[in-house]
C-alpha cells in the first residue's frame, strides 16, 4: 500500500509522488488549509490539504486523531521560515491529493504525547495505544537488535539454540511455581519452568556441549521490586568448562553487545568475592559507580556503655558499621529524618550520625546526639578509620549483620543518587565465591544459588561445614543490578544426593522430584556449567529505562494481572469438571 515510510522522507524526496499509510497523529485547521501529522513506525510527516483537491480536502476535514489512512501526494520543500528543525522530516511536507480512510478510531483514552498523566492501569489496559508512542517502539527495536546480536555471538561460538518444555515439573529457583492442571491425569499438575535449569543440564548429559535459549521463565513471587511473573532469560550452558571459561564467554558477549549497540567499551570486568562485597558495600550486587563504602567499627565499640552499639558489636551475628558521606554536613535535620525513615524499611531501628564541622577542634568540632554515649577513644577511632574530615558526615548501622547490610547498603545507593556521587556511567563486575547456603527463618539451610550448584570443596567437607562452604557460583553485576548469574554444576550423583540431604530433602522426596536428574547423573554426565542473563533487565539498563515493564510488550501489573485481557480469569464449570477441579475461594 505504501511507497515510503512517513518518518523516512527528506528534502531529497522533493518532487516525488509518495503514498503513505499510518495514523492521524494530529489534525490542525489553519484558515482554509488542513494539516495532518501522519504517523507510522518510522515517525511523523506533515501532510497538507488545500481546497483545490476538493474530495481529499473534504475527507481530510473529517479525519480525527488515530484514524487510519493511506494518503497520496507530492513531497515539497517547506518555506524557509516554516521548517521545523526538531522534526526529522521538518524540511518538507506532502501536498496531499488523495485519501483512503481504512478505519476510524474512538477518542484515545490518553493523548499519546501526554501518556505520563495516564496511570499505569490505563496504559496497560490500552497497551496497544501505549505502544504507539515512539519511545516505546524504540525500546522494542533495541530489544530486537540486542537479541539478534546475542544470537549471532552464541551461534558463532558453537552454541546450539534448543527449546525446552514449558509444561514440566517444578524447577526450583526459589520462587513458587505456576501450576497447570492436567486433564489426562486428573489431580496431577504440570509446573511452568522457573528456568530451564534441569533441561539444560540434561542436554549436557546428552552431549550437546554448548546450548543456549532465549527462554521464558515463570516465577510466582510477591512482585515487590521491579519483577514480572513471566520474564525472559538468555540461558546458557556448556560442558567441559570451569568458571573461567563460562565467565569469559559471558563477559565477551556482554562487552560485544555494549560495543555494537551503544558504542560503549566496558573493558575487563573486575571480580570480587561475595564476602568483600558484603563488607564494603552491604550488598552482593554493589554499584561500583558509587564511591561510598561501609567500614567495620565493632571492635571500637565493643566496650562502650551505649547498648545500641555494644550489643551488636558483641553479638556473633551482629555488625556495627560506619558510612562516611563526604560533604555530608550540609544534610539538614529533615534530610536525616528522611534517611532514617528510609532505612527503617530495611529493619533499621534508627540512624545515628556524627557531623564533622571542624576536624581541628576535637570533640567541639563534632555534632551528634550520640557523642555523649561514646568514649573519646571510640570517637577518635571512628574518625581515623573512616578518614572523616571537616565537612563530612558519618552514618552508623548497628544490628544483626543482615539488617545493617541491607539498611546501610540501601542508604549508600540512595545517597549516591541524591548527592550525585556516581563516578562513571557503567561499572560491571563479577561477584564470586558465594557461600553454598544460608539459613532461612526456621534455621534450615537454603541454597543461595540453586541446589544443583557445585560446592568449591569435597562431599565430606561440605557435609562437615555446610555454613562456611563456598560454591562455584558467579553473578554478573552492572550498576548495582544483577544482570545474570550461574554456576558450575554438580555432575556427580553422590554430591547431588549430599546437597539434597543438607537441604533437608529426604531421599524419597529427592527421588520423587528429581529422580530423572539423579538417574541421568548415573549415565556419564560431563562436568558442566552455565549461567543465565535477565534479558528484560539488560534491555532496561542499556536503554536507561526505570522499569522492566517498559521493555516488555504486554507486562503484568504489580499484582500479577493483565488489565487488558483480564487474565487471570475464572473458567467455566464445565472446564473445571473436565480437569477434575473444584474451587474453594478463601473467605473474605
Ligand atoms: N538457572 C539459573 C537461574 O535462573 C541460572 C543458572 O544457574 O544458569 O537463576
């Protein structure tokens, strides 16, 4: 139907007769002449109708926003003073002589230019309208280029693109499963994959050697942060590799796509042990653009009378840490109150601070509600260890280590943004040497990565000291976001059985849930490992967007529903009967 895209027309097309198809973006009536901004995937162009083309003019007069048309006309240069340098097609316009109206449109639920005033519900309900906005389209054009660059890289490096089942058994990645009832086996359920983890491992047992998949994953989580119940991973696995091999492949891929798509050189990624990341940044995904660091001071405060500090300083799982903020004396009482409220979200009971107004004036030069509780030696120790000087402020965290890490870690990130402290645009790193396990609230061991991760020690050692055992897992972190993660896997049946046992999974349960894996490990499983990247998150970061919902065409809301299709929805009694299901709704 079309000869050109609207957005592609330039002065060089002057004199050509063109046929354009798209949507009426705007219509203006200027004393006897009608201007239509016509929009398609490539952009906007101005089409002018004058009364000389009588039929077209009359039709143009009836056009409204978002009507769908095909227009034929001649490209002409705009008068010098009417050119629009902000529009790529701003040097020209099309003198329209013919219009075909394909479809009308109701008044849009929100102006495409003023979408931001529409709430997210409305934008998702009319997602096809929201997606008409050029910024949205840009995100998907980028996403498509990115996946094609990634495929090219992995194809060139001998990786085989293999699809794995969506209707499957539970694959534990730490979330709840989405279940699908089976009609042919009443009372039985498929689970949607939380990741292709076990299947990719089985492909290694099959000898496929190098696998990848751009795979949908499903996790039923409380969607507090920026998460989606279904999301996309770039899933990778290879055989006869160690961590260096896999990290090398993954790093080269990420470096390559950054160079190709953004012309950014990420350089070599540093790598940092988990313990160091927690100690210095209170986080296992530190944003290294941010220069602030936590400093341990428990030893300086173990003997002060102030229980708020000495308690955690002496507790085995406690931590007392300081966070120096250069130039922080300018923070007002209200700022500090706001930050105190902020850290309370992470469980901190307060946020003590010391302002260093004049380092040369001794204690006189310090300002803080807690000075009176501290000994001069403690104060001196804090000042010297943090290296604080005139103009700086020191924040304190004292509690269980997990709370101090979360609270000061989050405060560090927030201060970095509020005070504009970030030192560069991109800071990638690898976090390595993760512990195998953590204790959950009930005191049981839980896998930090997943139960198929190889420990960095023998079966005997991991059994003897599970809490201190390290794993062969690695995470790639970029700007404080986990971009991807993976591990070298267990390929030995005895080790896998031992890990299940440590996780409190009985032999029967292991057999019932993962019998197929344990079985496969008996038939010549090669050493193997891999990782997976969150594609949505990668696009979001590379595009500088705030939410992954902006780079997913049809995302769900924060409460895991779709305002457009009204999924999830009730089903008919007949369907339920067929599935041998009855519904018992929770009482209100
Ligand atoms: N399957 C893991 C995940 O989804 C990634 C991996 O270990 O490859 O987090």
